């Protein structure tokens, strides 16, 4: 049975993939949605005790994801959302995966585009350097601006209560500072790696925290002789995996990845 690995982003846990896990399993795939180290508990437990979020590091997340993938019988399709999209790029660069999809991806090192909506979305963490040592949550209003700006207020609040957890100030600040520190940092990839598996960037036109301009810039950084494509979906916000119409996106990206991986049924 072929495997799909789903990598979650910040301010959420693997629970945010619940609809995609079910859909892909029903399609006959083995689906793995690994949690970051320490995130194996439920959303409610992380909100009650965010110390695992404070302690986690990007290298630890990458190492854990790599260990999960290396235990599989064959290379999987890797699909990552937000920060998970950046981790997906790193995993592909490290030689893992048969194909990868980055949904509303956080940028990898060297991508300098910072739209105003992105600054506003991440301001709860980046406005205070002391947050580098904290787990920082969003209010329902901040969540709606950053994640669910095209949802109704009721939908946004429901998803906030189901999915939201604080994010690591350490990792978010590290991503900002990486472009000002000499040498490769935590979310570094080789944009000239010709051995990297095919990669698709998916962008929601209404995404505030990782707008289409970020995805386009990230994709353009790749100069390798391998497949790098980008698609934009009109009307989609950052929390694309849970937005009305997610089924079409899930099916589209899977069809693309299956074809690129050369799996049966392409």
C-alpha cells in the first residue's frame, strides 16, 4: 500500500489534517500524519500545558519527520501545510519522498518577500523579542485574520476551538533571523539540487499569513533541473485543509503527486 505523509504547521496539530486523512484512506492509501516531538497529545492538553511547544526546535522536528519516513517501505508522497510546507521542502532536499506538495507554505531560507498581511499575522509573536523563549497563542480575532479570513465568524471560532494551539516563538524568530546570519540555518535547502523529488506549491489567493507572493518567490528560488510547479486557488484562505472546497484541492494535489511519483493509477 502506498503511503502519504501529511505534515502540519504551527498553531495547529495533526488534528488539522483529519478530513484529508479520512479521504486519502478511503482512496486506498496508508496515511501518516506525524506530530512534532512532544505534540503527540491532544489539542486540549497542549493548550493546558504548552511546555512541549516551548521546548521544540526545528532540527528536532526535521529529525523526527525523517525518522518516520525512513521507516517506511518506500518513498511516500509528502504534503505539508504552512510550516509543514517548509519542512516538506527540507525533507525533499534531504532525498526523501517520491513527490512533495507545499500548501500555503512558510518560506525556506533566503525568501525575503514579507507582505504586510504576513507581518500583521505574525506580529503576536514577533512584536516582542522575549517571545523567543515562549509558546505564543493567537486570540480568536488574530486566528481569524491569519487563518480563516474568508470563513464566517462562527466557522472560524469553531475551528479555533478545535485546532488552535500556541506556536514556538523560538522557531518563528529563528526563521526571521536566519536571513541575517551567515551560513545555512535550520530551514535551509539547496535550490540547485537536481536529485530532489518533484515539488508543487499550492497557494490560496486570500491567504494572509503566507500570501501567493511568498509562494511565487519561494518557487522561483529553485534553479534545479527537476519539476517545480505552482498553483493558486481562488478564494482560499490559509486554513485551506479545512475550508469549504478542500476536497477538490486534496484530489488535485494527490493526482499531481501520484503522476509525478510514477505510482500506479496516475
